[in-house]
C-alpha cells in the first residue's frame, strides 16, 4: 500500500487499555465510549463527513452497544458511519467515500 497524505482525516484515541490515571484524564477531557476511531471531515456524497470504526480483519466482536448508538446518532446528523475490518477495508471505505 502506498503512503498518501490526505488532510482532514484524523484518529480519535478513545479506545484501548489504559491505566486508571490515564483513563481518568481522558474522561475529564471529554472522551466518551462508542466514538469511532477515525474521522474524515470532508463533506462528500451528501454527507457532512465520514466516521470509521476499526475492527480486526476477522471483524472481532463487531460493534458494541455504545458504538451502535453513536453510529445511529451520527447517521441521523448526516454523517456516514462504517465499520472497517482491517486496514485494507478502511482504505477502501475512505477512497470510495472521497472518490479517489
């Protein structure tokens, strides 16, 4: 896979295992469960932007209850939300959304 830099796309570091001190700091900063891992702020295809939730290539356990709730909320607000099973799937979702 070649490296391409696209502005307006960033990771949202809200998941993963953390010690209690770091978790408390992130919560105080406004981190909340269920927020997808990647956001593309570019409006395309009639959407305000794109959220991608990363999962293992095999899909893992799928979306959690909190993640499904956030998908519903963001979809109702005009954002496209997708689950990507692995980096290749995320790349495909992103390039399809951006039309590149």
